[in-house]
């Protein structure tokens, strides 16, 4: 059972507001990207201290801890991809199977306090890299393993939707 959002067709996130979390790519200017990452990470500090952080409240939903691990890893993956896009011409990225990562890394068994610290660090690294993007770099290309092409800007917007959507996921408890 796949619990992570379908990453195969991601372009809709860039074209219209998300009907679930409300993320609207048209209402997020570039100069707010890094702060949005930082704000999202800050919210996880509270989420990861909940008493039931490792409990799945529904069969088709990750626990808050699993979502926190995923958000941490989204920041890590997006930061790595962003670094590659800024350093290399049109890098090709291997598929990242989010559900397999959750299983192999045993997301549900990790220590929430450690995850909180790691998430704060990973999000800060990602935000710092976003802050350093120059105007001419926003259009630099990258390619996903499935052949989808994107720019630095669309990569960051996609990553932000993932982060903010999962913040919404855990706010419904």
C-alpha cells in the first residue's frame, strides 16, 4: 500500500492549487521559498513531541513520526538535487521510492527527538541553498528518471508542496 503521494505525475502541483492542502503555486513568490521551508520545519518541532507520534491513526495514513521522517528526507533529497542542478548541466536523478525508503529506514521506529533535530538541520540546509540561488539559475534544468524535465524553480515549488502538504496531513489530527 502506497502511503506517499504519487510522484509519477507531479506537474499538476505547478499548474493549480492542491484540492487537499490548498497549496497554490501561483501565490508563492520565489523570495518566499526559503522562509516557507523554515516555517514548515519549525512546525514539526511541536508535531514530533506529541504523545501518539508513532501511532497510525488510520490504516491508509502514516504516523506523525513517519511523516516527519519523510519531510526530513524530502529536504535532504531536494537539497541534493538542487545542489546538482546548480553545479551540473541537466543532471539525471535516480528514482526515489518514498515508500521503500520508509520501510528500509524504519521510519516508524526512529527516535522523534532525533528526527526533529535532523529535520531542522536538513530544512536549514535546503533553505540556505534556496537563498543562494541567483536570478539566472532559476531556469537551470534537471531530469527525473522517468524523463520528466524541470527547472530549479519547479523543483523547489514541487518540494515546497510536498513539505506543506504533509504539514497539513498532520494538522488534521
